[in-house]
């Protein structure tokens, strides 16, 4: 998924324990300061915008004895996660710093694959408040936020203006406009990321939380999806397919397929990440200058986005953990975070950048994005996140294929998540 490229468009030291600090931010054996300095490997999903290499070139120029080699894994988040886990389980020291999706932090920490970090080493108070929670597990910091993300609703401003309509603030507004206006212009009404992969987990979670429900509570200890509110969120998605304002074609969309549909002028509304804004505004886009972006709608007003993005973590087998912590400090500094936005078109984690007048002029969606991030929720937080996500995807697929009712889907998901919780 693009929320991992979102960050990217780390292995011989003693076993990590939870006590003690290394002088450079990584906790190591017996509290002794690690002198682990030297070359590094940073692993990430595919860097589709080619912005990351120049950032690392600057680091390498300034730190010739701690040069970073970039390893790019597949674009697919599921494949990236699988390859990272395979390496980490092997105990090999191929990776030092890992650029991981925010939803993986708990899983990687619980498995002992990444090292706890010293909170005082990083200026966490300078980050947008919700992003820091994604980097913690069991009360400890295990990663540092690098790129954030929140879903936005893209809409065809030219068409709504022609109809004398404002962009939707509620689900009923969205349904009415997608059902009545889109067909007049030969467009599909609404699309998100509905293929059964991580994107479907995101879209289902957003619908459930927008309706006031939840899937899991706490660190995955309590299943909460079998509720009236959660069923209402699931019904919103199922009704869209049944009533036709979500096309059957959209059930095969990931980020890029849905972006292309909107950018090619085939959609009235699109739920996607902020990177779409730059692509849809570029030369050759059929909707350049003709679209806008607003927060996701909900039943009675603004809805709730899932918090996307990625965190930087130090492998528990990192060869040079002190250098790894310094690299993370460099990549999350305000100077580099500005470049993450301006060169990578990716949402930074530094709060001050969202109030910078020069950046707002260049990226007019920043205030909307800030609002969405501050009200966003994480995906279900669990040390068995991979199993949780697969369950949500399977149920979501059957729901949107109209093979199960919202009531059946909620009850089934509650059973499956309960089994995961008890047997994990």
C-alpha cells in the first residue's frame, strides 16, 4: 500500500532487553552504552517517488563511516511485511533500520523483532499528537513516527459547482450525490480500496469508527465489533454496492487503481491518501484544477479516518544500533521532514509544518489533512495484527460481495477475532 511507500516513495549485537539505555537511544543489554557505529541498511517498501535516495545521499556525504544502503521491497504492503518478517525471524543481520507500517509496531515489538527506544532521545512533543501512539507498545516506545497519513475524500469540484452543491459532510449527502449526480455525467459514484488486502481493512475500520463503533479495544484484548454502531458502518459499505453508487469494478481497487479511476475522470468521489492530490494535479491529469479534498464524511458530520503512515524502528539484530538511532533522528528532523513533503509529496509528522504559510500555499490540502490526522484512529492494535487484518479483509470481502448481511458479518468477525485473541 501507498501508506508504506508513504514513508518510502533496518543486525550483531547482544539480545535486547527492556532495561537500560544506550547512549544514542537504543536500549541494550544490562544498561551498558552501545558503541555500535558503522554502516547501515534501511529497508522499506518501494520508493515510488524516488525522493528517499537523495535524503540518504546527504546523510552518506556527512557520515562516510556510517553509510546507508537502501533496500526496497515490493510495493505491496502485504509482501513487504512478509519479507521483513522472514528476515527478522531468521536472526540474520541484513536489516538495521526498518520503515514499517504504523499498524505493525505492536506485532513487531511483541515478537521481539525491534528494539525499545529511549523516549528522551527524540522530540516527540514536536510531532502531531496521534502519531506517537502508533509507535508505542506496552507503554514503551519501539519506533519513531516518520510519515503520517489520513484518508481524504476527493471530489469533482467542477461538477458539484455546476450542480450548485457543496462537497458532502455526511453519509446521506454522499449517497444522494453519488446516486443522482454521478449518473448524469456518466461517472461512478464512489470508490475506496475494496480489494481484499490491507486497504480493505482500512476502509472497513473507517466505516465502523465513523459510525461510532470499533473493532478491538485496548491492545486487542477486547473484541467490540458486534455492536449496533459497527453494524451501521458495515451497512454503509454494503448498501453502496447493493444500490449501485459503489460500482462492482471498485471491489477490485487498491490505491493506484482507484487513483487512476479518479484521475481519468471516471469517479465523482474517491476515498484515498493525500499523495493523490499531487498526482491528480499533475500535467496530463484529466481532473487537474477540477477537484477538491475534504475530510471523510460520517453519519451526522465529519467521519473518522484511519491513521496511516509509517514508523522507523531499529532491528533487534541491528549491527550498529547507535548509528541506526542517529539515522532515525536525521530522517525525523524538521529540515528533512520538510523535504519528505516537498520532494516526496508525503505527509510529515512534524506539527509545525502544517502551519507554515509557504507550505500551505504550495499544498492547500494541509489544513484539511491536519484536521483529519488529529481526529484519526489507528487500525486495530494487536500483537497479532496480521491475523486480525486478514479476518477483517475476509469478512469485508464477503460483506461487499453481498454474500453476508451486516449483521452476519459483524457476528462472524466477532467470533473470528475472539478466536485469534484466545489462541494467539
